[in-house]
C-alpha cells in the first residue's frame, strides 16, 4: 500500500516487511511493479524475495518513507 501513497510518515519504532515469500504468496502489483521502479531491481528483489523486516531508517534510506517522526509526536 505504501508505494501508492504520496506521503508516508513513519514513527521511530516502525517496522516494515514484505512477507509474500514467508506467506507463500505472489507479490501484488504495487510490490512487483512499483518497488523496482522506485528502488531499482536489486533493492526491490532483496525486500520482496528475502521478506526480512526492516526499520524506519532503512525505509527512509530507500525512499519508502517521506519523513521519520518521533514516536511521542506521531
């Protein structure tokens, strides 16, 4: 869903994951098409195929999160 949003704000303790592989599901269009366009194939493949959780700083580094917000003000 986040790939379809114009702005994404994440709290400092937010965790993200693309659990398709661990759930034995095929990635939907937002993940399989939009993420490689935004992050490049290699980074998108890492997120989709490994399915490992990542923190908000990694999400911001990738450009998935517009801004990291302190948990207290979120």
